[in-house]
C-alpha cells in the first residue's frame, strides 16, 4: 500500500512539474537593443528662408537608438519601448537676415534636436522561410518629448548672440515591422523599420512663454537589432 501511495505521489508530482514547465514555455521574455538612422519626413515650411532652410535640411537625418523589454505569449507580445532620435547641425551664413530686422549680416546657426518616445507596444510575430526566421509587426502608443537647443550668432552691423530651447510633449503612435534571424538558442539579430508621427503645435520657449512654435518631426527609423529571449 505504501509503495502504491509513493508511486501515485511521484506520478502526481511529475505531472505537476511537467504541466508547469509546459505552461512556462508558452511565455517568452525578451530584451532588445536597436541602433540605426532616422529621417524626418515632413517638408520644410514655406515660411522659412535662407539660412534657416539650409539648417533645417541638415536636421532631417540623425541617429536612432531603441530599447525594448517585454514578453510573448505564443505569437503575441506586449512590451515597453524607448525610441530616441538625436541630431545636430551648424550653418555658417553670409548676407542673411535671420532676425527679421532688415539687415543682412553674417553669422552661425547651431541646433541640437532630441526626440524621445516612451510607451507600450503590441507585437505579433510569425515564422517565415524556416523556423529560424520570423516577421514581427509592431504598434506602439505613448508620449514623445521634444527638445531643441538653438544658438544664433550674428556678426555685422549689430553683433549679438541668442540661445534658447524649445520643448514640448505629445501623445502619439508608432507602427513598424522587423525581420529576425535566430543565431543561437536565446540570441537573434534583425533589421527593422518604423514610422513615428510627431506633429507639434505648441512648442514653448521657457524664457518667453508668450510665443508658440510649431514643428513636424514625423520620422522614419531603420536600424539593426540584437535580441535576447529566455
């Protein structure tokens, strides 16, 4: 009788561990890092003129870095995502009226632009070609912060220098797709691209709150990704 009870208990314990292990395999935790290039897709405002147009063109390309943490249940995933865009530019100009005072002078324009998106993402992946390849679709929702530091040096009739920072936040979306290849059991590499809308209508200068600025920094991101799954 004792032997039967021992065997029965052993079978039940074995079944319990097998069930737990099977359930755990349904969940796949992951972390990833991506690095690449970004491009601002909006056209340059017709209100701008030389040399501002030259400066804005230089700000249209920059670097992208992205971090993700999340979990998959079979093919569906939920995660946290941080996507940052950074670029800077400098333009030396001749015979330009940058402050609208009617005088054409020489000088230097400098800008540092930083965009930071933080939010939740929904993921769906499906195998393609063979089990080591997968195609993943992404939709994200979150907040994006905007910060640009502007420095303007005017040389000529009335030499001067202006420096100020514009900031803003909006709720926005993110849509993307990626292709991954499993190198080892827990490590994969991939290539991804995504579009992130960013139309700001209320950018403010903390030093002069009466002025409202606008900017459309909708961007396309393309990068190389490394992902670890457990």
